[in-house]
């Protein structure tokens, strides 16, 4: 029997989600967006589409009636209204937001909820927290948890050595908003774009620096158990200095609409990308100080006859796996659900999680 599911948002990630879910035949899909142009290709594939303003609570209440699952692939500022409507209609809720404030609002909405509210189901936040928590559980006492993720072009050609691969609003948020970290056992806010480090993997040089949101709820989960916990975004060397000049020196961080227009006008998108996942955990095991590392590169690939970029695939696979795990009884069914509540083995063994495996 198919499960009724409504997906809100038909952008790049929304299309990838439909690609994965529709192919199973296990989900009765409805996709809503206010942009008819985005919906047209999905309608041609036989997906039920609704063109409507999903920012209006009264519209959402009607749209979500009778739905079992609600997925949001919308901008972060719509998160609270969508999550609230899903809870009111008795549907499990999932989103991809990296925005810390929006996630806190979802957590508040989850109090006393009879269904599950599961935010941050993408790559980072998302899968990265599942990996880090799984490694952390292998230690009796933790010292360091370092999480590094990058979505990069395989063939960088511009000064930024970067191409747009996902939400520009989300990218700007990561570069501009405060970051969370645990430093010497204390939860602290740190500045984005700071604490630059350099490393190499498979002979390729990278830089990493603080960005907002990638930790998800892991600071709260590991509070009191780890000395130092941080998340950094990975780029090719030189990227951070140019971005910092734009955001800080030219103050475009205070004019985000202009910054978005500059980036989307000047930086092309690409489907030829690679997602880099690099997690290192150190601590005491069997009386010895030890270290465990998880490293993975995932490339764009053809899925169900459609080429998906690496960031499309990993983000869509993240949320689809969490949905599938909920459907299969492998996640809590009510209240606030963290990414680290998911078992890594079951995640990687899932038909969508296999793209990470």
C-alpha cells in the first residue's frame, strides 16, 4: 500500500527527491510549488502537482489534509509555517534546513506532538551527524570531533574555484551566520569564515573554515562528553579569502539579496561536482588514546535515467532515507527527532542510503 506524501518545493533538490521516491512505487506523491515552470516537468512524469502559494498557513492546511508524510525542500524562512501545518494535520514532517533558528522553532513545535518532526535531513546538517555520532559511540571518552564537508566542482575554472551546486540562500546563510562549537568543553558561538585550516586528501589540497549550521543538533547531543567539537566547510585553497572580502570588506553580508544576485549572475551551476565527507574522532578506547576517521567522496551520477549532481543526490538521498526509515519503523514516531537518532548501519543499508555507502 502506497504512503501519501506531499513534497513542498520543486527546485533542484525537489526534483531529485521525486526521482528517488517515484521510482519505488511505494509513495503517492503530491508536489506543490508556486512556480508552474518548475512543476511542469514533474507533471509530465505523472506526478500530481499543485501550483499554489505555500507560504500561507490556510493554503497549507488544505493541501496537507490526509497526508502521512510532509517534506519541505523550501527556503529556511518557510520552515516554521510548514512544520506547524504538518503537525496540525497529523503528518510526520521532514526538512533540509541548515538554519539554526528555524530548527529551534521546529523543536518548540515538536513539544507534545503526536507525530515526528525531523529537521536537517540533508548532507550537512544530516548525514554528517549520523556518521560523527556513530564514530563517537565507539569511544569510552571523547576528546575531539571534527566534521568537514564540501560540495565542490570537479573542474574549478574561476577565481573562487567554485560553482553553484545548491541553494544560494543556504550558502549565504552558512557564510554569514554565527557558528556553534564546543571548545574546551563549553558551548560557544564562533565566527563564520574564520579558523582556516589546510589539508590534503588523495593528493588534492583543500582548505576548511567555520560555517553555520552544519553541526545540526550534535552540540546538544554530545554536550558534557566531548572536549572539542566543530564543523567546517571544505573548499579549494583561496576561496575563503575572496568570500571574506565580499562579505566583510565590501559588507555584502549586510545586503544578502545583492550578494545572491551577484553570485547567481556570475557563478554558473554545474552537475560535474564531488561531495567530500571527512570526519575525525579521537578519544580513549580500551585505555588508549585513539583516532577513527571516516572519509568519502561521492560524485554525480545517473539515477533512474537522470543525471544528478553529487550535492543533489546526497541531499535527496539523505531526506529520502530518513523518510524510508520512518516508514519502516526505524525512527522515533513522535516528537523532535535528531539526525543522530538514526543508526548508521541501517541508513547505509537503505535503498536510498546506498548512495552514501
